[in-house]
């Protein structure tokens, strides 16, 4: 009996102090995800409604070496919504985030790539960074100004470490402005680390929230998230340009998706952004 108690105490001690490869305490991270998940749930299942497609795909993915590529609409709400959807799906919910209890045992090896200056911009950003950010130094922009500098090797290495440990979310355009080009660095990451690449297309977040994804701008917006089948990539022989083009089409940010629409079509489109009340 005494030995069992000692074993249980040691097990609890290990669980309380276990860390991920970046030195973050997993017990603290778990509680951060639980608390922020509970606080944000109604943003996607209450004030607004998140329509999900393809979440079953998540259940067939390995525990690590998976890279999610998505278009980008807000700084934080996009990632938070994905954390909800990923954990809900892994808990047996298909295309649904009903009942936030799925966050009691969240997947703790989900990371997302974010600009270092963004993740240091406020106390909230720093807390969210602890929940899974891989903060990188942008090579093309800083504090709203265009710049040009070399990629930091440590940033690339950290992304590789995160992929070895679990799943990584990236927004390859590096901006919330639609139809901007895919950054070449994404193709470099794919060819270097050879992850499974899963495209995601989101919509409605820009209309629901402010640019940071913190303040609710409008309610009753129909948000959407489509998770697509993994891309087929020849890691050894495919060119950077070919991989970039595949991603552009997969996340629906290729220039061919741009078209001129009539005023009537635009008005109809805006109406469909609101959930229908019967």
C-alpha cells in the first residue's frame, strides 16, 4: 500500500513538472487551454456559429509531423478556433464544437507559427504564446514597416522541433490581407522537414472580430472552417514554386479565385454571412 502511494505521488510529481521541448510546463499549458477555451467558446458557438467541414480527417493523422496551412483573417481568433475544432474532433465530435468538455484533456503538442513582435505586444499575447506559439522573426516586415533581413536559423530549427513533437499551424501568407503571395519559407519548411501538409480554409472571422481577433465586431456571423485532405507532395523532386502553387489553390488564395461580381451578388453574399433565424 505504501509503495502504491509512493508511486502515485511520483507520477503526480512528474505530471506537474513535465515540460515540452521548449521548456513550457505542460500542466500550466493544459490549464491555460482549458480556461481560454471556456472563455472563447461562445465566440464560435453562441455569438456566432462556426460551420465545420472535414474534421474527420484529423482523426487519421499521426501524432506529429503534421503541418496545417491556412489563409489568415485575424491575429488570434483563427488559431483559437482551430484549437477548438482540433480538440473537439479528437474527442469524437464530427464537425462540431458542441459541449466545451472536450478541452478537459486537450492535445498539448499543437503549435502555431506567429511573428515575435505580435506575441510580445501585450500581456494577453504573451499568455497565448505560452499556449503554443513558435515565435519567429519576420524577414519582410516589422512594426508596420517593410524590411529585408536574413532568416534566423534558430527559427527554422524551432519549427522542426515543434513538428517532431506534434502538429504545427502556419499562415503561409504571413498577413491577414487576402490574396497576398505565399512566403517561400513555407515551401522550404516542407522540403526540409517533410511533414504531412493539411490545408484549411476559413471565412467569416474578419467580419466577426477586429483585426486582432479579440474584440467581437459583429454577432450572428456565419463563420466557416474547411479541413481538406493532405496535399500530395514530392518532397525530393518538387520545386518550391510548385509547392507554393499547390498551397495557393488549396487554401483558395490563388489569383484565379479573384473575380468581379455584381452589386446584387455582393449583397447576397453579405446576407449569407449571417446565420438564418427561423
